[in-house]
């Protein structure tokens, strides 16, 4: 069997081969730019593949996304519709995202950006009226594996947590809202809004002026879902007006974030470089090897892209 990889560039292939040797010693690993017979490729592990390239592999059995999302694959108008796409969703992915959301929520709770900005100015300022986790209500948009893991960790720390999803979902021991008809009630009961939705046509631009205006004044935002969820000018306007107090933004419509973007320098924004949940290469190789072995045995695979749901 042959796996072709487009993740990390040509310089990463030796590292990929080393890890796959540990988890799938019989698998032949080829780099995206190496000369291989297209008919010999059985599996593809990719991130932002060149448009049309996946369609050139006539015997492709499975496309494995190198990340949790698949929008970078669906952006190729020629991606082979008959080939299933597996999302890179591991237990480590869930842990990393939950810890990122918790870290962000605690930073917002204790206004750590204010302290960091004061340090840069060498300005000593005592913070009064310090809040704790139990004082704040966190609302999570998106109750997939990442959303549920984040909700559970936040709740254990003491935050009051609720969840919202487009369809009915359960969040053990915590309140949930579903659908557009309950969206307003969910937002009204949220002090820190966390977006972990998948990228679909229905969720594009959902972090807009209308959504943000329904939050309590002075609420905060954490976006670790997709850049396409956020209307950047609306987030900036909400911060400027005081409707939002602060925002932690990990994902952007265009990445890397352009140096001239006003998001970099806005005093109410913390920018992180799409690093919320990226398992290391060894973990991704382990999971890809598991998917390939299970597929070869004819077993049902977890986290397969569903065109009807859009993720």
C-alpha cells in the first residue's frame, strides 16, 4: 500500500516516514512532490492539497485530513466525491482544544492581556474587582467532540457552561440550546462566547453584528472554530463600542494573518496563530495508521465527512 502526504512540505517527509515506520511498517510513504505512479496511491494525508491533484489518483480509497476540518479539501472543486474523507480527530486533539479554550477563558476572566500590555509599557497597575470562573457563564457554539470536551473541562474548573448546536445535542449535566429559535436565549445567557462550529455554508459569518449584539454588554469572544465564522469588521466594531470587552482569535479568513490587519494591534484582541489543537506529527501518523488499517479490514471509520451535515 502507498500513502502520499501533503503536510509540512518536502522537509517533513523523512519525519513522517519515521513515524509511520513505527505504526505501519508495511506502508510505503511518498511525498506530495515525489514522482510516483498515480495509480499506485491508495491513501492520501493532506492539508490544502493542490486543486485537482486528488482526482488524479484513480485507486484512492481514503482521504485523511491532516487537521480537524475538511474545508481545505472541499475548496478543491475537483475533489473526488466518491472517496471518503476522514477528519483528524484524536483524543489528543480534544485535550488540546479543551485546554486552549480553558486557558483563553481564564485569561479573559483575569484580564491577563491588560497585565501583558502594562508590562510592555512598564506600568504597574493594581487590578481590583477580580473575577473567578464561577462568576462567568460560558456558552459553547458547536457540540461535537471538541465542544463537549471543552465544556466538560470548563465545568470542572467552575465555569457555568451551556452549549448550542444547530440540531438537538446532549451535554451531560449541562444546559443546551438548539436551532435558530433558541439561539437568542443562549446568547443572552453567555458572558464568554466560544465558537467551535464546523465550517459550513450555514455557519459562515455567524459571528456577526446581529449575533454579537445579543450577548450581554461587555461579553467576551473566543473563536477557535474557523476564520470563515467571523466577520472581522463586526468583531472590531463590537469591541470599539464596548459590546465586546475582549476577544481571543485563533483562526482567520486568510492565514497567515496579513501584517496590515487591524486585528493585530487592536487593544481588545489576543491573536494566536491557529494553534489551538494541532496534534504533533507522531500522533497524526498514529491516527492515520489506525484509519488505514481499519479501512483495510472493512471497518466503519470514525469522523467521516458527511456531505448532508456539511462536516
